[in-house]
DNA sequence: ATATTCTGTGTAACCGGTTACACATTCGGA
DNA sequence: TCCGAATGTGTAACCGGTTACACAGAATAT
């Protein structure tokens, strides 16, 4: 393995000059630069990033902490993070937290020791002490907002209002809202948005808490639909629970969209694959990931950025689980 | 930051003794061990992994190279890899290759410089020179087999035969096989398996090449079904293309499973969410990832392991896109 | 009793970079 | 002409560990 000292010797300069040349820092004369460049080329020298990291305490590594990459919301996020990171010369470490604070903390600490440069985090624990004491750049995604930590999120509230209006405009008379877990910020924002739209609509509605989980949702919706035959619209706080609702309806022989219209939230790829295709309020997940990564890297590289909250607009995708609007 | 020298001073021993104690290597007397342990505790000493890596050229980092984490096959794989890696104290770096040899090569080289310990790779380029010269532990997943690289894969051929027989047993008279891309090994194995089962079945069949992509599949199947109204069974080489087929059938007003039965391959979560639920030959993706990770770590830690090929059995999941067997 | 091996420890080089600081020259301005 | 600033370079300490090697005393073998 050829080292910086080999290069220095070959080029007839000191290691300091070689290092300055390589990092484009301090003064290096044209002659010296040329000599070093030649030596580097001839010796096929490649800088050892680990040795550099030991000094600089930087690694060009960023951590992505998600609850579970298996949840269809996150792969696209991961993809965006990785794409943008690569552009800036960073590499991504994937961490599944299972929403478990211990696991999160463990990752945070282990990787910090390894001189990781920063984290992108999807977590509900952002106010926990291990985040406060991190002293490492962090960007929060989708979840909790903390005044010290920049956050990227969809306009969940407005999106939910939009989704609800889709059902109202299509003459739903009794709407079931599948509210997400109460400990999830975005789920609560969506609840607010639903209320914004339904409050003065003069339409009957019902709210049921339902995890973002297919089988659970199917079961819950099945029970509700059996009990309340007059429900003719469902707004689900996630596409996965919307899929569960569709399954339940299908098993009960309820025709979608003729007897029951369904709107989801998220915009995961699966929505288009269902039959009928799922009408949904789509988040621009890729964009969220890309923004979060850029913001993080800016922080890592000490470029000031006063903006703290980044809202990514949501996009309505009308597909087959809702009818066309009657005039 | 407290260093090993601080600990040595506090414990009244040399840094070598401390290092030996920490690594459980060489001789350390009971007294010395006790003194060091006390000093470590008192000073809250934590070893610096970067400094260690500079010497050992090991980092407890492994790379996971997948074509695209967004493809529903891979998140579960990634999850398995991460879970098992964590168990052994390793961390996972996620790399999307887009099947692009340049990108792959780039990741391989960049991370090798960072002293990454090994790779788990899903790639068709495994015979490319940059793999041969790696001199780093690698385990291949799902794709190409190379005699130097341990491989973990499903029994694709047998699985495809099983899937085909599902249609045969249910009296399909004309079967459409959606063959996967010809440059993909597993797709070819599935083709062989289909042929194994269909060859002497005395049933009409047709083969169409179809990428593992929803919209493309929908389009292709739509065309084929329009042309050949007598097709009453489809075996798709992937669940995603099966979903496309279902969509096409639905748009053409063909009832599944009464007029047309469909079987997929992969077992991704989406299959259960479709209506009707997709009958499929499920791969145990999690297990594949787990095995691959264990094999890789064994190699990294120089534990010999003569076995080179690990086959993971496939599991048939009968759901609603096929009828019950007539007696 | 002597040779050999095992146990235990410390010194210092090494992994491969970065950078503070000292020093020398050159140049522009007063 | 003199001085301070700008330019350019090298030495050596430093980042925080690991480990080869030398050495010493105790245990075992002959």
C-alpha cells in the first residue's frame, strides 16, 4: 500500500505539502502541485479514508434510522437518501429501530463512536435525552418536531382535508375515518385535517383508531362495516389500512366504488396495483428524503441554513376506489 | 476524550496491557485485569473504533448491494441482513446499484478503501473482473453463481414447477407463462421449472417475456389476453408481474379465478393485499438474507465453511386467484 | 542443577493521514 | 529603503489504537 510518505518522497516534497495539495488547503506552488500530481499518478496513490477520519473525525457516512424498512413507506425514502447522499460523496448506513428507544439509542451511540457525520431519523422519540445530547447534525423526517432539529414533513393536515373532500364531493353521506395511532404526530395531523373538512360538512361520520397494518385494519373495518351498513365512504390514514378496508369490503360483498368509496393516504406503489386502483393522497416521499439529505449535508458541512421546517406538498391521485364527480 | 493511555496511567500499567485486556489477547494477570477494569470504569473509557480500524483494517461494517431497495423484494432482505448483522455486532451499508456495473464497482472500491469487512450482493455482474479481484469476503444472493463466491438462493426451478402444477391441477387448458428477463439467472431457473412441469402435461401453453414491472406487465398481458381468449391460467415469474396480469384481466372484464387463474412467484406482502389474494410461490426472503449474513460473517471471521451453495425452500401460498381443486 | 517453556509486562514502532508552528522568500506599500 | 503581509514549505506532534519484540520471573522437564 502506498502512503502519503511514499508520494512525498517521490515528488521531492514533504508530507505536509502533499496533504495540502490533496486537500486543496493552504499554499502549494504550481511546481509542487505538478510534482505531487505526477507522483500520485505514477504510484497510483489512493488516500486512506480511515486514517483521515482518525484526524478529522469525519467519515462521509450518514445514518438513516427508520422504524422498519419493510414498511412500504420507507424503501422509497431510503432510495432518495441514498441517491442524494451518493451525489455528495456520502454513504448511507441503514438502521431499523422498530420504534424501540433502546435500539435507537444504541445505534446513535455506536455510530457516533465511529465518527458518523449525521443522522436522518424517523422516530417518535426525538425529545428523548439521547437526542438532545447528541451534538451531531440530525434531520427529522415525517415525525416529531423539535425546535432544535430541522424537520421535513408532508402537509399532513391539509392533505387529509383534501382527501376528505374527495369523499364529500362524491356525495358520501356517512364517512368512516380510520385514524392512525395516537402517538404518531402525522397521524394526529391527518386527524385534524379530517376534522377541518368534515366539521361543517353536515355529513355523518365515525372515527376508529386503526394501526397502519393490513390485517389489523381488515379486521377492524370488517367489524365496523357489519355494524354500520350505512357507511358509504372510508378515509384511511394510510394506504395500507385502506387496503385492509378494501379487503374487508370485498369479503362482505360490498362493491367499491358503487356502494362504498375509499381514499387512502401515502401514495405507495401498491395503491396502483390494487383493483380497483386506490384513490389516495400521495406524499412525495422521494422528495422528502432528498430534501432531508440535502439539509443534513449542509449542516454537516457547516453551511448555515436558518430554515427549520420543510413542508412537502401532497398530491391527490384519483383512481378507481372513488367515483367520478357527479354534476 | 479519554484514551487508552489515560487508562494505562490510571491503572498503573502499560498501554499494551490495557489493549491486551480489552481484546482478551495475550497474557494479562488477574491483578492487572482488575486494575484496568477499574480504571476503565472510573474514566468511563470507550474504545475508539476508528483508531482500531486503522490498525486492524476491520470496521464491523458490511455492504448490502441491491439493484433497487424500492423493488418490493428487497426491503425484507435488507431487514434480515440488518437484524442478523446487529446480532453479531455489524452494521449495514445500503447500496443501490440499479444493475449498473459502474455503480457497483464504484461502491465496491470506495467501501473497500474504508476497510469495510465484506459484501452481500444481488447482482448479475458477479463474474465481472472487479469481483474477482476483490480479495474481500462476498456472498451472493439470489442471482448468479460463481464457484468462488458462496451463494444463497431459492430452489427456483422446483418452485416454478410447483407453481405450474397448481394451475394444471386446477384444470387449466391453456397456460400463459410470463417469463422473466433472460439475463436473470433466477428467471431462467423458473423457466426451466415451468418447462419441467408443463412438458408432458398435455396442455397448451404460451411463453412471453415480461419484465418484473407492474405497468409493463399489465400492458403485455392485456395484449396477449385480447389476442388469445382461450388462456385460462397465467403463471407469472414474479408477484409484481402477476399483479399486472390481474389488473389487465380486470380491465378486460375477465373474472379471476372463474375464467382465469393466476399464480405468482416471490411472496411479497402485497400479494395478500390484492383482491382476490394472489396465489403464489413464496420465497423465504428473510431466511435468505439471514443465511447470507451468517455465511458472510463466518467468512469475515475466518471460520472455515466448506459449503458453497445454500438453497432455501420455497413455500406455496394458495389464495384467491386460484380455485379450489375439483375432485 | 540446568535448560526450556510459560506467563506477564513494557517500550516503541506502526497504522496513514492532518496540521500547528517555525522559517524563508517574495512582493506591495509607505 | 524598510516593513508587514502574502506565499510557500518542512518538521514533528498528533489522532487513538495494536503489536512485534525484548526482557524477566516462575514453572516444568531432564
